[in-house]
């Protein structure tokens, strides 16, 4: 084969062929194109390789000494469903090609082959891989059409958070984003990924509020030998080379915290119901709306895990701490939802803006979005008025922050209700607050909140 250099996007490629000269020549051809290549001459070594790392493409020889590569193909596909497989053989036939395709091969390459054939097939796989990644890029692009795409702000606190985020984005260090529910921690995580050297690799997020086994399956993947038989690649493998956001990391079950710590420290993990150790170069960004230091003191969160996550902490301010941004954000939401819903409203009245400025926005940007979208849907004229705002906004009690000139009991009440609203149960909330469940129930009764209704 004549070696040629191309500008294909680099793939992680595994060659399985018992002929050393084929492994060497094919490997050189692929590496010249910018791909990362590992080659093995037998199924046993190839199997160990697949269980250790994620690959994008496999070149699989049909005859591997006494073994039949096609018999290995279903096992390979089960172990590495992400990978595409090109079958190569010196004994080409229509029957062999049909059998390979039925067993999950992507394509078929008869020997002898030249560099042009290899490049053509590899480019097809690379293009497919790029299309898959572009789906994610499209999601990011759709986000870019959204209101906070450029994270506009006149707030000093928000500008400080963005400056710190840009400064640490190029590193591999884990990050902890802290802030109330709805302040935009997920959007900031996406921005950090876009600013990083991993921008062309996958980004994904997972909510740590999922129940234990479901969360483990989504995070680490599921073995094909699992009792339910539902194989899953897992976010850790999907985001290899990219970024994974762990949303509300403080709620991750205790039994999974050790596995997460190992992924962060050693970049190793096992899928559910599997003993094979796998590796992933994934950058972890965690977010939390609760005080993880308090969770550590309560014994519900590992201190070593917090230290590993909290290499750099970025505090995202609440909307009430950056009220100077509210008019701009409201106008942008208005433009967005007017376009989406073909609404008539083009401006927000001074009375409506005054009412919005008096409100404390416990739901932050998420709540502001909902309020403006509702107003656009209800407004039949060109100006959104106070009558288009929800009653709870007009009649609500203000939510104060630490440092406001109010009684200590008021701050305590707001904090307790926010912790309850951010957790899955009163028992969990009590643990974070450092009190027993009966004490929390007494507080809730004193605040006029029943046990069976949400606190916020």
C-alpha cells in the first residue's frame, strides 16, 4: 500500500489480524491519516483491549489462526456497541460478506487492498462518527440561539464567575459549580466545554437524582450479561475525551460515590454486573444547589470525593443577586418566545418590569423563562402588562438572602425550604441540615408547609 496523509478526523482504531505485516502496514496507513491505532494478532488480546478502552473502528480478519473472526464479531459488538467493524479477508465471497453484515459488520474489505480503499472506508466511518457528534453540536447550536447563549451580564458577581470559568476551561481539572436551582449551572458547564480543548468531543449531563441502579447504569453502562438484558454504553464511555456534567452531585447514593471517585482519580470503572475494568479520559464537572460541606458533616457525602471534585469551585449567583441583568434577560426571552409562538408582544410595560424587579425569583432564570413565555402566550397586544404575570409573582413574599437586613428566623426559613425543595425526601433534607426528621417536621409545620406538598 502506498501511504498517503489525509486530514480525516482521528479515530480510535483496533486492528485484529494474525499476519504481522498486515498489522504493521495497515497500522502505518491509518496512523498516517491521523488515527490512533492499536493492533493485536489474536482474539484473546483483542478482547482484553476492548474491555479496557472505547474504540471507534475495528478492522477484523476473518481467519485468525484456528479461530473464525466472524464468530467473534457478535461478542465484539456486544462488548463495544459504539464501534464500527470492517471485516477483512483473503477469502472473499458473497456468502462471507452477507454473513458478516448479518452479524453486525459495517463493511467488508477483501485482500489484497490498497491505501485508497482503506482511506475510503475509514472516511465513511469517520463521517458517521462526525454526524453523531454533530447531533450534539446541533443541540449546542440550538442553545446558542437561546437567551443566555453569550451569558450576557452587567453583574460583577456573574462576570467574576465567567472569568474564572474561562480561565480554568482549558484544564483537565474537575470543577464544582455551586448555585441555587435554575441559575444556569448546566448552561455554564456547556460553555466551559465549548471553551475547552475538548470542544469537538462529546458533552453529556446526567442527573444524580436518579435512583441508585438506574443512575449506575446511565453513568457507567450495563453489561450484556445483566439480568434485564438491556445493554448500555454509559456516559463515562460516551464522553471519553469529552466532558460529563453530574447535575446535583450531592444526591448521588453512597454506594456509587466510591465508583465515581475512582473514575475521577484513576479514570477507571466497571459496567453494571461486570468485572472487566474499563478506562475513560472524561473531564468531570459537578453541580450542586446544596452545601456539600454540610453533606460531608452529615455523613451523606464522602470528604475525599468532595476534595476530588472541588479542585476549582465556581459560584453562580442567583437572579436576585444580579437583578441588573433582569431587563436584558426579560427582553431576550420575549424575543425568543415571540418568535417561537408567533406572539404579538414586542415590549414589556414599566408596571410589569417594576413588579418583576420587586420579586425575589426563587426559581431564578428557569422561572423567568416560564414567566415570560406565559406572558407571551396570554398577551393579545404589543405590550406585556402586569395582568399577564402569574398571581404568585404579584402576591408572593420576598425571599431574602444572607446579609439582608431581616430577622435571622427569616433567613433560616428560606434556607430550610430551599434545601427541602432541592432534595428527594424530608429524611435526606434533615440529614443535609444536620437535624433529625422530627425536628424538620416541626419546622415545616411552623412554616405552614405540609409534609405532602412541595416546600418551594
